[in-house]
């Protein structure tokens, strides 16, 4: 039990810098792009922008209040485990936003560019936090609560929540602002996805079927220094037994693999697919969180 607690403590210490950096990037995105340009993004910043013309509350103050309010709500419905993982984000994000807002330079940008880059920067920050198993709090919490009681996919609930958040601005800012806001939502989603797959490798998974599978398998291991997996298959038309070689190579190695296979058996049958999430020796990057 003590050993498990020690390992958990080490993980928390290792993850803490990434949680802090991720929240700083999220706060920077909000302070530099979302709030100055009144971008109807997803999350608490989007709600603050959408409701500001109605309640006339300073957006930064509303963001901070919503973050803390969502944290309390999440603690009540999701328990202590959630609170432990989210308390850091719920505390440091409002502090970051309050401190950096007065010092962030006002850039002269087209609102579309502000929406895009604000969304991308926010997505990278959120993705860094999610990689540690923590949450950024805020409007991530309602989807988590609904998921707990309904089983609906969190990704679907997040998309619905963000769409509703952006939709709030339809009555205060108009359709054009809503459409610009959806660019931010897309940018955030894209940034999160890229961060969550970072370190998995950008590779090709290749299946090779050939009568010369012994020679091809040996050449792959000796010339490309890549491991392979052999599996048994049966020809659907002939009923003859076949060997299928499975190998994963980096994109830059793929042309060399093609040349290697064609050199040995130009009639070899190859099936290639993109592998964006590859973990293990030879692929996982040094960057880990």
C-alpha cells in the first residue's frame, strides 16, 4: 500500500509542471485572443463573452466565478477523486488569467484569426492537462456529470456543450459571431487531439503477403531494424495457407520498405494504413507527461 502511495505521489510530482504549463497556455489563449475579440468559444470563457452584454459583468471575473462554481459542482457529483485531480487547475487558472490579462498586448488581428489561434492555443493547453489524467475544470465538468449518470460518450457531450455555449451568443452577437466562434471550437478540438496523440508516433502500419515472406521478414529486420509479427492466414479463393507480415515503420522509412519488398517479390500484396498512435520501443518520443 505504501509503495502504491509513493508511486502515485511521484506521478503527481512529475505531472504538476505540465498541469501548470497547460493552464497557463489556456489562460494566455483566453486573455490574448478570446476575451479581447469577444470570441464565442466553448468553455467558461465563451459563456462569459456571450453573457457580458446581458449582465455587464467583467468577463475575467465571470470566468473565475464559473471555474470555481464548476469545481464545487464537480466535487458534489463526482466525488473526492475528481476534486484531487482538478483542484490545481481550478485554483491556478483563475490566478493566471487575473495576473496576465493586464499585461497581454492587444494584437490587431482579424477576428477569424483570433478565433483560430485562440482555439488552437487553448486546445494545446487543455491537451497537456488531459495527458496527465487531470481535468482543466470549467465546462469540462457538466459533460463528466452527465456521462456518469447516462453513459453517453464524453466527446459527444463536450461537443454538445461547446455548441450550446457558442449558441448563447446568437442572441447577443448575431450569426456571424457564432460562425466565427465555431472556428475556435474546432481549433480547440484539433489542438487537444494532437496533444493527446503526441508521442505516439506518426507511422505506417503495413501488412505484407508474399510467397517470399521468409526473405522479406529477414530483410526488414536486418535493413530497417524493425520488428515484425507473422500471422497465419488462408487464401479466400485458393484455400492455400499464407503468412502475413505486419510491420510498423516511420513515414520516412516507408519508401525504403516499398523498395525492399519490390526487390524481393514484385508481386507481393501490401496493405498500408496510417498509424497515428504508436507506443513502444523505436516509436514513443522522449516527451512524456
